[in-house]
């Protein structure tokens, strides 16, 4: 799961259908789906499987990609969705907009057109509340997947770190690594109830870090980073709370002089913000002193 997000604004740089003209980037419309099964993987991790004819042609082409999840507003059975207008989506004026959040698509079965999305239960919040009571027959919608990550199978060494929001993405990344790779993985969670079994064709060294205090987000990951021994050819992949991501990025680039092209960072959520954007790559702040 990724944190609480809203949809991105359209990009003005994508060419339109008229030669020589420019216009907003056209995204595929959301796909209406229905919940077919719900399972509590861990006390705070819920697996929701959805299906629908609209998932025809849906594909997950890269690990750690993301989808938009449209949840019904209070009092609705199904989320309101926009119409496809000439300049982008057009929302009806007489209906409440859905809650829109961003998650990692955990897996997709093309034969049955079923998609798994995993939700972290983190207390009050529209997505967490919805996942807590989700049941077969519930209606929602998904859009995507998207993302700019592309796995390089020639990389042999990985150092991967994240909090519980990144666990589904980490799973997809580990499952995509080749047998020739090795990965050192650090995951910061509340306690042992959040641990799951991680598998990969690659050689794994996994450490689960328990948060030293309920509000000490990122402290264990920062300690793991300072204790890490990473060679210059190690690919770093870091995803967690946005402030921690920036601290880790700055530490590796400035203090450790790690090659910039061997560092991938994602801010999946931000403390105090309900609608953190899904395009937070953590690279928008000063990285040199």
C-alpha cells in the first residue's frame, strides 16, 4: 500500500490527437470493479481481491507500479466517476466525489480478471476505514497502473528499505529480482504482528525493525542506513514517509557520496497530510550542502 493520495493533475506536455497541437495528457478512465474476497493477512494488513469485465486488458508491466483506487463517498454504494471530456475528466456537479488513494497492485490474474490490492490499517482514514469493513459485493473503481520504475536485471546488489506502507511494493520488487541478485532488506513496522514472509528468486537478507515509539516514524530506517555497508554498485530503493525519504536520500547522496543513478526514492505518505501526491520521488529538495 501507498499512503493517502489524490489524483495527479493532467500534464500539459503530452501531444493531443491533432498534429502539432498540445493538450492535457489523456489517462485511461477508471475501471469499475467489485470485491470478490477479503482476507486479513496480518492484524493490520488486509488483502482485497476485485474483479470486473472492465479489467479486460489490465496489465502490471513493472514491479512497484501504482494504481488509483476510487472509494465511494459516505452514503454511496458505488463511487461517482468522471466523464471523459475533451480537456480531461469532467465531474458531475450533483454527486459527491469519491475518496481517491494510491496503492501498489499486488498481483493480477489475467485468466480470471482478478486484482489484489493490500491495505494497511493505520487508524482513522477513509481508505483504512473502508478496508476494515470491506466485503464481497462492495463496489469501487481502479485506474492505472502507472509508474516510471523499470527493473534492470543486470544489477546484482540491492539495498531496500521501507515502512509498512511499502510492503506490497517491496514484495513485487523482490519477486521480480533475478536469481543472480542479492538484496538486503530493512522494513520498519510497529511490531512482530506486521511481519510477513518475503520470498524472491534472489538471495535475501531481511531485517524487521520495530518502531521504538508509536510516533518515531523513520528512526529505525535512518539507523539502518547509517549502519549500512553499501558498495558503489549497490542499487538503493527507499520508500516510506516523505520526510524520512528526503533525509535518507540526502544522507546517501551527500554524506555517503552514493551514485545518484543508483538511488530510487519514493515518498508514499507524509505525516499530517491527508492527500500526499503519488508522484513524490523525494528529489525536489536541495541535496548538496
